[in-house]
């Protein structure tokens, strides 16, 4: 069992991943008995980072961003891993557990382009670059007169390709831009009723060994219960639909004074069809709400559409 007085924090080595790990380290360092000197970052290159020329859906899906960190955790090389929550697969490897989530940043997507002020303002035929099937489908649903192409790489790489004119526009997570100090690049913040976020977008997940009670207890003190409830609904929805990188799926839950409101969306990759759902209820029933929403959507899809 790890001592809570010294922790090794695993992270991908991209600038955004490191910024998220630093946020987790700062919150841990504020706890009694912990300080920055006792909190070591262990950056790693993930399989997903190495794949640049093809969609992740063709190479194995979301687990490609977590595989190396999972192995380091299970092998005892690190004590916890910091992930973008939207990169987590619906099922973690045996022996690992999500300790919780840091308070969520703004989950919305933004349009980054020199060509217009919003999605509706893009010129017909604009080439939109994205690595996300969700964003591809939503763009083509809203703007079937635009074209979509694969755009991989970290945030800086994508912004560089846009600046060089390789694409006319791209969609990025506002949370990532904020954490990198790059929010100025957003031409427009896209409302969630137009571009529903990915499950987990804007949230930072903390993962540890399931039996490491000392670390789990420490992490629980910096996690946000409201974000946890929202993610419970979103991830339950995704799990029912067997969501990976092969199906365009969006899901977002909000916690307010009247409880939890969840919205879900499944699309065809070309945006030609979409299935939407909205559910609400007590935050304590978050997982059940998300699961029921997923069941309802699944019952409306054509047999075999999700690969059954």
C-alpha cells in the first residue's frame, strides 16, 4: 500500500495532459501532509499519441490513451494516473478504479477558424479537420455542404495545421484551450444544443489501484461530487451503447437545484440520421438515469447498427 506522504503521478506527456496533472498535483499539495516535493510527475507516451495517420477507431479505440498508464499502475511504477475523462474506456482493467473527478471545466466545444464567427457562418465547402467521429457527424448534420477530414495531434499541432491552411476550421474542447491558456483562439463557443459534448468532456479523472485504500482515500478529498454524479450518468449511457471510437455518441449531464438533467445523442458518421434523448431526476440516481437513456436510444436504433 502506498504512503499518502509521497505519490508518483502518471500522465501522458502532451502539454494538455501535463497541465491537467499539474492541476491534480496542486490540489494534492494543498492537503495537510503533502507538498509538491513529495508529488512526482511521471510523463509517458501512450500508444494513442503515436498513431497520427489514421483514426483511432481503426486502431483499437479509447484504451489506446490509457494502456501504458494502466500498466504502470498495475505494476506499481506509479500511484495514480491523471486522464481526460473522455479518454477513459467504459470498463477499466481489473484491479483499477476511478477515484473520482476534479471539478469540471467548461465542457463546450469551440470553433477555431479564420473564416467565420460560428458554424453557420462557414463558407460552403469549408474543409473542417477533426479526429472525432462525434464532431464529424455533428458538423455534417449542421452543415452538409462542408467537408470533413482527419486532423490528429495535440492542440498545438492542430492549431499549427490550421494556421498553415491545411484545413479551414476545426473544433476543439474549450476546457483544453483554457487549461493551456489558448482560449483566445476560439472564434465561437458552440452551444450544447448545437454541439453536444463528448461524454466526460472538460473533466479530469483520477485512477488508482482498486486495493490501494490510502491513495483512494487521499484522492477522494480533492474530487468533486457533482462532477462525479454527472459523469456517472454520462458513462452509464455510453456503457449501454458500448461506446468506443467507432460510433458518434455525445452525452452531457448537468447538476442543478432541481436535480440532474441528461441529454444524449447518437448519430450516423455522415450526420444523415440522429437519435436524441433527454432525461432528468435526482442526482443520486445518476447512473440509473444514464443507463435508462442508453436503453431507450438502443431500442430505437436499427438492429446491428451498433455492431451487435
